């Protein structure tokens, strides 16, 4: 046994279970008392001749059952055998290796014949093959988030190398501090649970990207590294040297939803991260996967901005992509994706208590009462009274506008919340009939409030004008330089002071010249809610006192249309995400689906369950495995629209491949590939350590089959043939012969 070691010596305690069959045999021995009977003397003489055979059969079954438990305990202990030359020599100290590999997308940089990722895998394989007999390995991916690829110790090098071969990098970035947290947890768990490790070593394989490793200058991370150094040897293996890279850092659509026949307007930026190269590239625009135009890009100044227009005639979803050729050795950030929806028109449900007072708002949303003039957005408006809101199928509308509605019930508020959460848009504007306190009680009760702000006191007594806040918001941006549109001169005499919560999700679109918010918005689920603090479409000609003169001002119609398109655009921008962010959505509770089908850019089809929430009257889905950039196709969201497309893009910040100076690496790290272990002189380094766990489990399986066969062969069926009742006829015959 000099060449044998056990990976889990504590599990050898289960070998004591081999005594269980023997104890059962002793406890279950047949007990009897002597009762002399003349006829039984003949039986006793007959059975004595077979007693030796029966005893041998019982001992054979007992031996098989004992060996079965003993071999199972040995298999659990994972015995390892050293090469023959090692037998009788001192064994090396066992080491627990925690191998941390940077799997951010910068590791896909391939300036040579292989990428940094492939180089890291070769280095890991070299270390594993050189490790000493009895060493164990854990494998951690330093991505965002970090994860344990191999969380339980692996002792056989072949098993770890097999997992390493199948391991592919992800298109995420990397974070140092969370990765060190995970390593510390794994180290503490395994060293405290098993005291056989005389030493532990942590080896990090990385490109030392400054974006990730600048964190080691933080005091919290430095103290974390110092703690790890007290219980393990720390090594870092730098990969790569020089680099050059540029990336598509931005691809923005002027609007994620347009009308049939309108042009798509896109803005893209290509940025060079390295100092000199690359200097030029060729950019190709793709629509639905087909190239439609190409342009030469000059990167001499470090970046280039592209403006692109294209006309789409077919309604539905379309995919837009920008791909750059002949750029650099890092391909993953040389393209970017977006999804655009082409609509035949917007459907708006206008809920109004007084049709006369809200008539200017209806005209503004749908000028001329038709689908809209040439070049304008086609908006189809349907008006109902507050009592008719419950009779509407909200999922057939894009926007619901509550115009001077006195109040709504809690049931209607919950209904509207589900509509917005599933991708709809809600706009609220007050008026003379609005009971602000009721709106606050029903729709702004807590942090999960549907409205972005509470209605405060009613402000009046002076004339106020709008402040565009430097035209930063997309809704008011078209008014920049258009002073004649009258946005800044529109008079407002009455409005509700909006009480804004301290939440970053609440944004101010437009303000008054006294600093109060005029229009605010908030994203809610996959939809959006907008609150206008004054009456929409009011005029002094309609009522006295009037709230404003919006109905008579030329800026009112374009402002209403910008709000409508912006409100419903949230549902369509929800179809874009960054790698690692989940894709999610809400379905109506009546949707008869138990699962959706997601097709990833790698061609992998994944089934996603639909979770039903009866209390909230909705069904939701969520897909978290967005580890690669590209198109994700979700099937089953709608029975009419077919599949839905989602665009997932990389974080462009990872494209900056600047490396941390080696002198800035904490002193606890030893640089370079470590000495994996101490081998005895003359040991054949090509001979791998042999694990006997699998052969032992095979022996256990064979013994199980043998035990079943022996139990059948020597069991009840055999016992019946040799029972005393069966031998009685021969005994009676023998008795009659003796009497004669």
C-alpha cells in the first residue's frame, strides 16, 4: 500500500458498514429447542447430509454482501495509485489548487495563432498534468458574475482536463473583488471541512486588463488579498503583451418604433482604444441579417460617428446591426445590434369625463379625425368615459390617457398597473374634475406606486412658462432651435405641484420657470407612465378659470405626439440588453402557455417556464442566460405576432485592453506559472495518477448482480426443493423397507 493514497480518508469510516451483514447473520440465526420425536429422527439424518452444503451457500452470500459494502466505502474514498517507482518513497504534500481563469471577452483577443483564452487553457492543462499525486483542483471563472465551474475537488487530472476542453468563454466583462470573494468562500469551505490539505494554492490566469485589475489598489481588495495570502500561496500568470483594438461603442435608433414607410435613422460610433492602430475599417449595415450598405471608416482621429438612414416598408419587428470588417484581432466587439418595430399606427384609449373640455386633446392626438396628415404619426384614438374603462381590452391599445378623470377604483388601478407592466403606456393629466387625493391614495401608496409623483397643492395666481431643461430629454429635443413653435411662451396659470420621490427612475421631462416639475415620467415593468401636472388641451375659451392656453398654441400638437411615441417606446427599447442582463416580460394571466422557447446566438434552444401569479393576475417569464452577444429569439409570447427578437450587446468598456503595470500587482502574488508539485527522482512524468474509484464502482455493480443471482439460486425456490416436506416420501419409503 505504499503507493496508495486516499483522496477522502474520512469516507473510509463507511467500511465499518461491512460488519452489518455479519451482525445481521448472527442476530438472525435460527433459534429452536429440542423436542424429541421419532419421525423427526429420520428427517434429522437426511438434513445432516445437506447441512454442509447449505452452510457453504450461506457463507458465500454473506461474503458477497460484506465485500459489496467494503468496496463501496473504498470507492467513496477515491483511492489513487502512484507510479511503481514511487512505492516506498516519501509521498509529496497534497495541495488544493484553486485555478481562477479570466473568462471576460477581452480574453478572446487572438493576435497570434491562438487566442489568450486558448493560451490560458494550455497553461492550466500544463499545471494540472504536472501536479503531484493526490492533489485536487477547483476551477473558477472570473467573469461578471464570477462562478465556480468546478466547485468540488477533482483528483483525477483527466476529469478536469475533459471539463477544460469543453469550457468556452463568455462575452461578459470581469470583476476582481467578487471573484476573490468566491475563491475565499471555496477555500474556507474545503479546508475547514477536510483537514487533509497540507497546503493550498490560488493561481489566476488573466490578461491583467486595467479595467479589472485597477480594483487591487482599493483598500478593501488589498485586505482581501492579504487574508487569502495567509492561508494559500498566490500566483498570477499574465497572458499577452502588445495589443490593438477598436470597437463599435454605440448604436442608437432615433426611435425604436416607426411607421410603415418611414425611414430608420440610426447613429453609430466606432472608437479606437489603442494608440496607433487600427487607422481604418469597413463598416457594413445589416437589416434582418442581410447587408444593405457599406462605408469606409477613417479612425485617424480616434473615433468616427456614422449617420445612417433606411426605409422599411413591412410592418413588424426588424433587426438592425452594424458590423466592422478588417478592424482588429478582437472580433466580439466589432458589431452591435438593435431591434426596431414598424407599426401601421398607434392605438390610444382616451378616458375622459367631459368630452367637450378634452376635445382639443383628441384633435391634437388625431388631427383631422383621420389617420394623420402626410408625414405625421398615424394615431387612432378611441374615447370612453371612466365607467366604460372596465369594458375595454387594454392589451389591444398602446397608450391609455386619463384626461381629467375624477377618480378610479382600486381594481381599475391594478388593471392599469398590469397593462403598463406588460409593456403598455399610461399618461395622466388632471383637470377641474380630478380628485387629486383619491389618485394619491389609490395609485401612489408606496414604493410600488404606479404614478411617478404624487399630486400636491394646486398652484395658481400667476403666469408660468415652461423651462425645457436644456432640451436634454428626447421629448423636448425636437423643439431645440424652434422658438416659433411656442413651447417656451405657452402660458400656464394653474397646475398641481408634483411631489417627486427620491428615486433615480423618476425623470423630469419639462419644468416650469419657477423650478417645479411640469411633466415627469417613470419606467414601470416593460412600460412607462407619464404625469402632466396641468390640464392637457385647455383654453380660456373653454372654461374659466382656465389652466393654460395649450389648445391654442402651436407647440401643443407636436408635444402631444412626442409624448405618445416616447411613452410607448419603452416597450420596444425593452428588447435591448447588455450581456449578462436578463430578458423578462409579463403575459396576461389568461395566456395558455406553460413555457416559452428561447433560441440563443449559439443556436442553443432553451425552454423557459412561465410563472403564474394568481394574486397579481399576471404571468411572467425570465431568461437569465444571456452570456453571448447577438440575437435572441423568443417564441410563444403572442399567438399572432410569432417570435420576438431581443438584441444583446457587449459592454464596450471591456474593449479597452490597457494592462496593469506588473509593478502594481500586490506583492502577495508570485508572477508566472507555479511549480505544481515535487516528484520523486526517476518518476515517469508522462504516467498519470490512476484513480481506482471507477473500477471499484464497477466491482460494486458486479457484486450487486452476483448477490441477486445467488439470492435467487440459493433462495426460497431452492429451499422449497430441499424442505423436510419434500423429503418425506423417500423417508416413508425407507421406513417401509426396513419394516419389511
